[in-house]
DNA sequence: ATCCAGTGAGTAAGCACTTACTTAGTGCAG
DNA sequence: CTGCACTAAGTAAGTGCTTACTCACTGGAT
């Protein structure tokens, strides 16, 4: 149990579970860099330091390997832990109805999560383009719930007169748009941040400010 | 010249130029649906109604075919015609400094362009993930100029006191984020629009309103 | 008779996946 | 503690099929 953690030599013989996990991680990295059809089982084997046959001993087919990755990513990588379940600053901000803090905390956590798992982000996009299961499940099990959660909060604040009367889902789409597009720029289009190089904190702050002003009752910008 | 346009029968014998163009269009569709490595030359040939050999008569290799697509897309599909060069409502709005109309017209045109060429959008994303040349060129030759253009307009309006003092590139990123994320939802993640089903007009109107309120001087949302 | 769009039948390399086999670790009877 | 049966980790060398790409050839229009 304990000393299985110490076995970090990738060249030697591993236990079945260890090797399986290692092949899985290698495959995540390769799939996220080159896509499903752009990655060969030979490459996965070589990068894992084993022969191709070992890949097929642990995963019956390339498709099964991909499915195992989905399962692992959906279970481990906090897809079932939502921001409002763990982020205490966010929970506190919601209790006292500090709208700015709510959006700021939510945004910052999202941006940091994106940055921490670029591989998962890329995998998600590949999955969406190639219409693999991951994209659909991610959308159904995660994104929809975010719309519900933020939408509910906004509706509550609308009833209290704090926020302008409009479809709250449009506000959520706008805010998520800012966050995800910003991350996408950093990950995919402008890795060197030549156009805009700001910290996650500045970004979250700015986006929260803008979305709140945009949704506030005070602003008299034409609604016609 | 003229009657070459009339030859629409895909089965018969075509002129070299016609066939080349047809193979190109077929390839665009297939690459955008399955990605580069997910599409075979055989598929392209069959879908074009010719033998594989014909594909290689017109394009020396699969890579050359892809490069030809990039060239065609960059030249034809309005990558060198910017919104502010053709959209008269936008030009007029800028003259009279009707900020809402500027963002509304810009946004609506963008959303409609995205919707009209889903294939190109998908190709762009595949290119970005697979780090093909298209993504880089598109970003350098198109996106950067949009940042410059909208940024310049916003800076001007800041000097006139109409817009709050903040980095105008953050405003541009927020606005483009709303637009592109919305299109991406419709194209990639939520094709059936189960979360949010609004017209391009409603979307452009809402986003323009929100970005302007968010950037206005009036709103007193916390800046700390 | 001469272009030239178009083909059938290839080739060599690469693909996912399998087989037949070897080696290293483990428990346990003597 | 040793030796041996048993199992699990690992491989080399394939399988048949697909891939990108080639070439000698054909038939219809000018």
C-alpha cells in the first residue's frame, strides 16, 4: 500500500494498477495534444515505456482506453464538485448577497481551474469537435448546473430589485463567455498573451465588475 | 467562362479548375467535420465522385490540399474584409458615436457570420488544437486588428468621457467573449439550444447593452 | 492525332490489435 | 531457507487491414 507510492521508477516492473494508471495519464497527455485519431497506440505504448501489447492488456481497444479517460476525468477532476460546494468565500458572499464577491470568486476559481488543467480543456474541445461522449456529458452534468445555479441566484436578486429584469440565462452566458473566451485565448490562440496579459485576479475582477454593471438597474444605457 | 458556371453535373467530366474547386470544397466539409487526421484521402475522393488518383493529380499531397484550403479560406471568406469596411450601419453609427449601435451592429454581423460558416469555425478550432498555420494566421491577420479597431474606438470615447477609464482591451475581450462563446455554444456544445434559444438579434442587442453598461461611467458597482 | 480528365490496380509504410512466448515476483510445502 | 508451482508483467514478431501516394493506361472532345 504505502511503498507502492514509492515505486516511481518508470522503467522497472510495475503492478497492474500502477501501470494501468500510468498508461492512462500518458494517453490523456497525448490525446489532448494530438486528438484521438492523431494519436497512435504505438505512441502511447512508447511514451509509457512499455510495448504496445501492454496497452491492449489493460485496455481492450483504443476506444475503451478513451472511455476510461472520460470516466477518470469525470470522477477525479472535480466535475462532481461544484464551486459552490467547496469555495467558502463564494458561499459566504452569497449569504450576505455581495454580488461583486459572488461573481469575482466564481470567476477567479474558474480561470484558475482552466489554467491548472489545460490538458483537460484541450481534451474537451477535441471531444466536442469529434463529437465524443465527453463533451455531451460534461455539458449535461456540469455546464447546465452552472446555468441553473447562477440563474437561480440572479433571479433571486432580480426579485429583490438589485438586478435588471432580463433573462438571467443571458447574463450567465455573457459572464461564462468572458471567462471561457479569456481562458481559450490563453490556452489556444494567444499562448504568449501578446494581445492581453493580465492576471487571473485582474481578469476576474474586471469581468465581475462589467457583468454586474451590465446587469444592474442603475445603468440607463438604451434598452430599446 | 460563363457556361463553366452552368456545368453543375457532378458525375460527368469536369474541367481541371472545376474539379479542383469541387475537391477543395468537399475536403473543407470533411476536414471541418472529422479533422485533418480523421479524414482520409479516399473519403475525399469518393465524396467528390472521383478516384483517389484525381485528388493527387490536383493536390500533390494531403498537406498541400490542406494548405490550399487555408489559402482559399483566408482569401475568399472575407478575412480581408473587416466589418468596418462593408457594414454601412456600423460606419454610420461610428460617425455619430452611437455606442449602442456600434456594438449592436458589430455583434450582429459577427454572430451571423459565425452561423453562416460553421464549417470554417470548426476548421479554425481544429487548426488551433492541431497547431496548424490557419489558427495563427487568422489570429494575427484578423483578430488582432479587431482588438485594435474596437480598442481605438473605445479609447476615443474614453477621452470624451463617455466610457470608464480601464484597459479598453479588457472591454474588447469581454465583448468578443460573449459573442464567440455564444456562437460556440450553438455550434459545438448545445446545438439544439436547450439552455438558451435566442435570435442573433436578441443576442447582439443584449450583449451590446451589457457591455456598454459594464463599461459606462454611470454605474457605481464596486471598483475596489 | 493529341490533349487531358479520369481510372484500376497497384506499393510501401503505418494502423489497431493478436499470438506465442519469456521473465519476474509470490506463496508455500518440505 | 530452499526449491518449485503458479501467476502476473512484459515482449517480439507477427496479423490483416488501411493509409497516403504512384503509374501505366483509357476514352472522349477538339
